């Protein structure tokens, strides 16, 4: 009995150690100092660090290079959405920085996404191509918000419509809320990787996210990676908060 319990504990620890690589920490802070302080506390303990519009606008490409030079992977989440030529040039610049993931907004259309995939492919010979992820419907938006911008479809239908375009364009995966992960898995199987924001551990506030889930629920639904920001970075001990989140996913 004790041996079985010991084996169970070891298996749980191994699962937790595997899951930490599937966590993306959102560096939603204002300054280089804050960002590097968080990276130093969490380096080697998570899969990637996400840099979005807030931090990139204030600190620029040099911070991305610095984090990569520390041996960490960066998810550059700028949701490129412009005319195809402009987005292609932006995506190539992101690749030159050495990022591991980059986002396009699927509302930019099939031509825009397809051109990015086509132009980044030849670079495989000289450097590793980042995963190209399509953002579907932002986690802050609900049905009423979509109607206000002229999209008279349920959120889930719009997500599936945009996901089909992303797959047709040859994207590597999607960024989608926890509410759509299960549906996306049913329709696309494992052909697309799914990165899921809107993650809130039990007992935390949703803030400006409207379609949220706990880490365990998002993984069960089929998410490949979870983006977690405030529950970790706003903590007085980010590493302890990360470990508590991982542990809570396996308790019970």
C-alpha cells in the first residue's frame, strides 16, 4: 500500500514537472526592470514568456533579445493585423529576433495569413521558424460585443469560422479562449496547437476577461499551452504561486 502511494506521488510530481513547460507567463508589466525581475525568478520553470503590446511598446525588441539570450523562449503576442505585405515584414522581423511563437489576427484574412506562412518557410534553412498562431476572438469579447462590431454570429461559430481560415492558410495553431477549446478539438483534432489565455485559478478574479477557466479545466478541454499573467506576476512570490497552480491542477 505504501509502495503504491509512493509510486502515485512520484507520478504526480512527474506530471507537474511536465506541465510547467506548458505554462506561458504573460509579462504584462510596464518596464524592462519589472520584466527581467520576473524572468529571473521564473527562468527554467515555465515554457515561455509572453511579451505583448504593453511591454513591447515601452521597451522594444532589445528586451526580447535579452530574454532569449538568457536561454528562455519568447512568445511575441502582437496580433499582427494589417495589409499582407506589412504583416509579412513584421513577422520576418519577429523571426529575426528569435522568438518561438508569434501571433496574427485571423480577421486579417486568408491572403494575409497565407503570405506570412509562405514567406517564413524559406527561412527554415537558416533559422528555426516560430510557430505562427492565429488569434480568433479575444477573451474579453462576448456575444454582445461581436454584435456591436457587426458580427451577428455566436462567439463559438465565429471562432470556428476563423479557425478554418487559419488551418487553410497553414498556420501552426490558434489562440482561443477556454470556452472554445473543446469545440476546436472536435473539429480539428490535433492538427492545430491551441494556446489558451483567460486562465484564472480557482478563487481569483476574472478582471477584464469574460470567457475564462481554471488551468485544470483548460487542459482537460484540450489546450496545449496556458497563458497565465496576473495570478503569477501580481503575486508577492511568483514562483510559489506558479507551483501552487501546478499542484492544484493535480490535487484530487
